[in-house]
């Protein structure tokens, strides 16, 4: 299939991995030659429950027998959509009870930005340097990575950028600011956690000037950091949450979540302030509901913290590992150079372990396995990485 893949399918990079996939189950992906590959990436944090999880599959099949798409989002009452919204609200503080379902994380970003502008009547958005919130033009406008953005300018005006964890930069949030959008843990920049109560200080500044705090939980949410939402680790409650990736259990989904009062501003003046045809698709919503219920009712979040310790203990004394960043099963190993990181990633892939890169931090080796991965599988993968680190 490789020739057809390169000829007919739009490409995202000059050198795709181009592995022909046969099937996937649990923590493993199998290529067309039957080679088993242990998955330490989980579809870039999307396959929270691994591959072909029986409860997700059952939910999909059951909904297929009932109905698929029936009407543009928000007009008909559809049980899977409503049940998912209620389940998400139940994981959140009472003021975050209104859920708008969309098709992807970047669409959730777009909705959240519109919502902040509409509710505050302001147009300025403050974002972080080296952030990543998606790849549509609105989302790119708040991604502070000029190496990605320069080829597509002009983007949407009105954005300015602060340095993540730099408290002095909070003065740039003013009475002109509609919203501040930050990743709870910076992803593409290198899995950078907030320090010294940073997010709470951003929220305090937003409250002082009447701006809304938008936290991007696309990667850090849905149990990946050992709590259902990443922000629960950092003494802060945002005004708007963005989610996606792991919410669908491997299916395409996104959502932005806020208070009833803030969400109401999209209903009128004008009507249809935000609209989506396939957002909240009943089959996808059923998969999302099964995923939320499984993570919320099981011990997977507690296990995530135990699994983090296994990974950290495996690498904490290795001389090639300069730093281990992140939380839960959202971790990155930092080595000396991008070339060293690529050597480990590609050699491990050859030996049957899937690792990946981060967008803007070339020295990082991404480790974001399914939450369902076993201790034995984790140790097996860590040993493969250690063997390659020894060669650096």
C-alpha cells in the first residue's frame, strides 16, 4: 500500500513512518506482516483505553443499531449526546456544567475562543509561547510557535503571547483581554508543568481584569495525569475547558465546557453563535460515554500514578536522560540532542516499540501509553528504551 499511500493520501511530513497496519488490540498494534508493536504513544494520547476496548466497541455497536446522524447538533434530543454531557459535568465543579460537543480538539479551541470573545465583548486573546491548541487558523493564531505559523500568515489578529510560568508576564493580561488560553501542561513545548501555583495566579489575574481563563485539557484530561482533569493537580478551576483526544476512546471528538451563564451567550444575538453538523455524533458520543464511565468508575487513575513511578524509576539514574517531564502517563524523556532522541525512537520502533516526538522540543522522547497498559508491558517497553539509551 505504500506507493498508493504516498500518491493518493495527503501527507503531513516528508518522511512518514508508513507502517502498514493490520489490526490492533489492547496495548499492541500489528503490521501487515504480523509484527506486534507495543504502543507507548496511544495515538498521541487519544486511545485512553487502548485498542479495541470491549466496552467502547459494545457501545459503538449498540448505537449503530439505533441511529447514527439524524440532525445538526443541538436541535434534537439524542440520548448519547445528553448522557455524555451529564457524565462530563459530573466530573467537574458545579459551575462547569454546560458542555458543547464538537468533532476534534482544534474545533473545541475555536469554540472556546469565540465564546470568550462573545461573553466579554472583547477581542484580545493571550496565549503562551510554544503552545499548541490545534491546526485550524483560529487555533494556530494562539499557538506561539512562529516556525509553524509563519508560512500561513496572516492569521486571525488580536493575539499576544506570554511565557509559560513567567509571573512577570501576567501584567500583559489587561482589561482588553477576552480570554487567556493555556495548556494545563504544555505539550508540544516539552510536557512542561506549571510551577509555583502559576495557573492559580493566572486565574486571579483574569478575575481582576474580567477575562476568562481557558485551559486546554486535550492531552492532560480524561485521566491521563492520575486525576480526571489535569487542572485538579494545580489548585485552579478555569472558566472554560477544552477537551478532545482521549475523550473518544479512539474515536474523533472534542468539547468545550463552561458555566451555563457563559454558554448562554452563544444562543442569541446572533442565533447560531456556534454550530456544527456532526459534533456530538451519536455513535462517537456513545464511545465517549463508555470511555468516561470506564475511567471514572475503575482504578485506572490510581494505576496511572503507579505506572508513572515505574517509568520514572526505570530512567531516573540513566546518564543519557537529562530530565523526565510531565505527570501520570503524559511523560517525556529529555536527552542531549534531537539526533539522540530520534535514534532512540527509530531504533525502538525497529524492535517493536512505538515511541514518538514532541512538536517543538526535539530532545524529547514521548511516552504516553494507553491508561490500560499493564505493569509488565510497561517494564518490557522501558527495558527496550534502556537498551537504546545505553548505545548513545
